[in-house]
């Protein structure tokens, strides 16, 4: 069942991230970041 849910949620996640990157739904993005925190990027060369 987890794989089925992942197949449904995965494409929606990618679509939302792309829309946020193009500036759509700024209020929704701000609400998500307020709850979950902003995206953190690792420095180049940093270990995973």
C-alpha cells in the first residue's frame, strides 16, 4: 500500500515544487515553510 500512495503523492509533490519555483502560490509556500521550515541547501563538497 505504501508504494501505491507514493506513486500518487510523488508526482503531486514534484508538480507543487515546480509551481513554487515559478512563483505560483506564494501564500501556500509561505504557510508550508512557516510550519516545516525553509529548504536548506548543503554546501558544495559536503558529505550527505
